[in-house]
C-alpha cells in the first residue's frame, strides 16, 4: 500500500515525500482512510509506529478554509507532556507548509509564561496542540474558544489518564461541541481508556497493530549484573570503552537524575539531567543539545520514556529498572527507531533481580546476565518476603500493580488483630 492509495491530497503527498516518508506504516494504513471519511477511530500501536502521521494527515485534509475575520480552532490535539506537544506541533506544521491555504498551528504547554501564548492567539488559530492544564488556563483567560472544534485527537490516551488528567479532560470535553469527530490513539487500552472511548466514540473503527505487524525493530537487549554502588562507574566505563556517541539513561527519581549527571560530568562526560521539575526552557535546551550531539548523555526520569523521537539514538540504559513492564517497552523504544539498530542495557543489582525476572517473563525475553570485568557483582540478593507489608523491591521487585493495596493492608491488619494471642504478639 502507498500513501496515494489512501486518498491523501497532492499537497500532503508532496509534504510526505519531502519529509522522507515513502510508504505508510500499519497504523497509518488502518487509520487514515476511515479518518478521512469522517469516522471515529480508536488506534492502538506501540511507540515508534507512526501514530502522529496517522491523525495529522486526515486532520489537515479535513480542515475547512478559514474565511472568517477571527480564525476559530477547528481541530484540537491533546497530549500528556510538553515535549510531545512540541513534537506533534512540529510535524503538523511541516505537513501544513505545502497546503494551498495557510494553516495556523498553535502549541500550548505549561512551564513557560502564558502571556506570549495568549498574544500568539491574536487573530485566532486553526489547529491547537496542547497539554490539558495549560489549555484550561487559556480558556479561563478567555484567550481561546473551542466551540467550533470539529475534530478531537487524544494522543497517548493511556499516558494521559495515568498522569491523572481525567478531571481536566472532563472539563475540556464540556467546552467542545457534541457533534465532532474523535480520534483516540494509545499504546495500550487500560480499563480507564476503554471506558472513556466507549463514552465518547460513535461507531468507531478500531485499528490494532501488534508487534508482529510493525516495522522490524532491531534492538539488542543486554542485562548486566552490578552492585548498586558501582553503577555510575560502570556506566562511565561502558560509554568510554564502547565509544557510545550518545546515551539516554533512565533513573527512578529527579534526585538520581541530578546526582548521576553530576558524577558523569566530573568523570569528563558532557551530561545533563532531564526531569519534570526543570524549567521548560532548560528541558528544551537539553533536548536540543542532545539531538544536535552537543551532549553525550541525558539522565532522565520516565518523563522522557514516551513521545520523544530522537533520531539515531544508539543506546538506552536502564540505570534503575522501571516499575512497570510497559514502561520498560517505552524506554527501550527510544532507540532502534525508523529501522535503525539500537542497544538497550539494563543494570541488575542484587535487590532488583526478582524485579528483572518478572520483567523478562512479561516481556517474553530471557537474557544472559552478563558480568563486566572489574565490576563483578558481590552483593547477595535479599531474602524473599511474602509479608503484605513488604517494601517495594522485596518479593514483587517493586513492580507496578504488584504492591499490596491499602485494602489488602487493612485486611491483613484486621486478621492479625482478630487472631490468636500468639499471632498478635
């Protein structure tokens, strides 16, 4: 199948060719035609599958010429993170440059002053790409109206609900017209996403792309046993010995991102942290320098695990293992994109071996646990615990969804209180 067979306009076909897209991916093959026909679409595909073009192309083709004095927003794309908003906005703007009539694309996210964004809305807009919180701020300031939106896109819908945007989404949906086209794209369909889709979509075309249908991805996965205290030295050793030109390193907390980046800088590497509490200007600068290869290492929290498209990124390192096995998929999906080879390395300490085995089981992989000379692991794994109050990392390995719930803990406490004197001792 080719892009012309999907019914796209000559202008968009020219834009695609200039951007280097020669043939549609499976999610684009399944979603573009029904979206062009005005159907609601529920699309599921993993990271790097081409979801952005799957909604951006029909969105632009279905725009009506804006002849009013004030341009009224016709399409709204909601995304969970600032970086994804900027990235989606860039793709839509690049495609729109070849259209016969000018299309104004406005991108809004928090972390920066709202005043320039409000000033940018003078004269209206055609397409809005935004994070929910900042969009609500603009509506509160009466800087924008959404009562003429004919197409709503939720990108990374599962991530949006994971980040707690449900209330903000409800407020935004109340401002939109009832009659509109809805396009939902998500890597996974959690119960919350399915419930939202059932509420908002009408006779939707469901497009699901499993891993076997996607473009072949060549990601070599490695697991290295190392004591937790030696991970930074091992990371620096691997970068220097194996001459990695760039590496995206994932850690669990913003504090760890700052500490590891600082230690790498002291070791002679160009490294910066990347997390949600940095200013937007700093986050943008870090990504710009990393993409331009002025930075060798970015040490990031999971704020970088989704949506970021860093061309030619050769290596991803799990300095800390992710809590969720889905996050493992998204993390390593930052490399090996667009058919290029990639490497994903995970550091496994004694305390995280149980966690790693569960990730292997759920990912259906089994990797040899390597040892690097000079950094051999010495620590012994902690004893397994079946206590309902066992801390993360014991028994379950801290895997998301495996910790005892609050109700479980209350039940366990009640059982203990009502048991024999020996049990209560």
